[in-house]
């Protein structure tokens, strides 16, 4: 006899999954492609954990990530923050992805007398 299974019975407990939307992903990939062109970065990965989405950047495909951009939510599914994570350490956080990625836009400049 055939038994009907409901897929909802097999879902993991926890809140809703967090994803990067199209504009966020476009912004992340634009930055990534600029750094690949400079030869700084070589690979990326997108991961999902309960309550967070991660965009990790690698210098080499077989190495640990240099850093990850994490989008996390709080109770009710509302976006709480974006964070720049190195290893297990949160280096910077912001309430918008644009504010967080501004750290990459500001690169040190050499000042000369002249």
C-alpha cells in the first residue's frame, strides 16, 4: 500500500532561511569580480545556516576563506545586521550591505609631498 509523506514533516526545525536578494548578490559579485581582476581573490562560496547567509571569499580554492559577509536575522525574520567575519571573529558590522562593503572601497593611498 502507498503511504503519503508530507515534506513539511521532514524540514529542519528553526526559523526561515536567510538568502541574499538579487541586489545584494549583484553588489557582492561586482566587488568580487573587481578583486579577481586585480588578482587578489580567486574563489567564493555561498552558504546558508539557520538564521544566516554567508558569502565567503577565498584566495585559493583549497584554502580557508579570507573572510565572509554574513547576513543574519533575528526573531520574526527581520534582518538584524550584516557582518564582516574573519574566522570566528566579527570584524565589522552594519545595518546595510552598502555600509559594510564601503570598507572595501576605501583602500589606503600613498601620500607624497609635492
